[in-house]
C-alpha cells in the first residue's frame, strides 16, 4: 500500500529535471505541455427539419396526473380523476451543456515498506511528469491513477522506528502491562487477592501480548522503506449547464433532473461557440462558457476533449377545473414528471 507523506530527512536529491522543488514535501499540480492537436474550425449549427417536440395529448396529460396523485399517500384522487382540462400550453425550453474533459498531474514524495525492490535512482534519467504513461478511463469519465515514477526510488531505514521494525506499544507505554481493571491496580478486592492479576495489580497488555513492542506500521516490520516520487494523474469531466429562461414556475433544479430531445452535439479537442442557433440565448451561453472553460481548465490541466450539446426540454402547462376552481400543473421532461400545488391533500401518519 502506498503512503504519501512529507518526505523525512535523508531524502534523495531533489534536483531531477522536471521535479524541481520536490524536497520537503513540496509538489503540486504541474502545468501541461503546449497543445499540439489541431482545432476544428467553427461550424454553423445545422437546422433540423423540426425543432419542436410533439405536443402532449390530453389523454397523456390526464394519465400522468393520475399516476402522480396515486403515488402520493396523502393525495385524494379527486382532482386528478374528476378535474376537467381547460387549457394546454407548451412552454418548452432549451438546455445548453458544455463538458470539458481534462487530465491533471501532481507529484509528491511517497514511501512504502521495502520488499526487495531495486533502488533505481539515477540509473537512468527519470521521465518528465507528462511523459509517464498512464491509462485513462473512457472519455468524459472521471478517474485517478497513482504511479511510481521510474528511476526515482531509493532505500532507507524507516524514519518511524529508526530501522528496528518495531515501536513501543502505545497502550502500555512499552511496559507490556497495564493496570488491572478489576482491582484498579491494588492487587486485592473485597474477597481478598485479585484472581485476574494474581494480586500483582498489573494485567498483561493484550495489544502487544505483553511484549511491550508492536510491529511498526510505517514499514510493516521490514525496517526499511522504498522512497520514490509518486505521480498522481486525475481525469475530471467538468460539466456546466445553461437553461434558457422560461415563464413557468419550474426551477432549474426541477429541470436538471430530466432529459430532453437532443437537437445538437459537437465534440472536438477544443470546440468553437455555436453559430446560427435559432435561440440567441444559446449562442451567447455557448460563447461565454467555451471561453471560460478553456481559460479556467487549460492552466493547470491538459484539455483532452470538449463536448457541447443542446436539448429541447418539453414543458406543458395544463390548466384544469375542479369543484369550480381553476388549478394548474406542469408536465416536463421526457420522463413526464409532474409539478403542481395539489388542491386535495390530507395529513396522515404512517405507522
């Protein structure tokens, strides 16, 4: 098991090219090399035959409302069953999403118990941090990999146990015995001598089996440590959405839980902002987020891929009458979720 820590005294020289400043636990995220991949030229958004989603039918609106009411233990079925739909109005909206998939690398001193590995420090030139081979997950999937950098390993006595492989037991402070808990160290009780400790007032320490020492956890009793530079490679997908404002009562949180009809998808090493989308707010959001992501994530990380998508989120405002009063509910997303201030609820206790 690898353990990272502030590197102790007797650290190997820290002037390896590409790893300057590694001494005394210094390290951190490394700036990526300059990008070499070409950038695709901007492409106008193609106009599909139909940007709209078919309207929700009254039968479908009535069914999802009944299902919604039936799923709530405190809702009467009256409004959903007997309510009369008076109006259905589409209030669809757009969601723009930008994903920026990056790889970041950081270095630090690390150590592990020495199990016979050969110390390879300076037998060859250590590869640069961004030259070390790593195995990334699938695109746009988060992941992490820790790698021992080749040609940076040395062997040293364990700094925690001074190379002995054992340490004094913390529980008994190295004596091998603890105060007897039956007689509180007196050696006797109301019935005479203490049977548990043979009237000594001391009990064998169970943590160290009365030896007074325990195996050193740092070197696992090996006495020596293999020390090396550890490279941590992280793959992170940064996702940001922009929802075009709409007039209905649904919040961004409501709409974030549903999916819509995908109208456009574009994936490149670096994407360009959208051009010619029918809704100007989407083009503005694309231009802003693309600029922000490439500036924010390109400093300490290497951008591997970007992807932008546009979805049309279906929203239908349904007006209905029940017992002479007008009410409203919303059906939204491909999942056809319902949001409403239901007019017939009761308070009940489930035992």
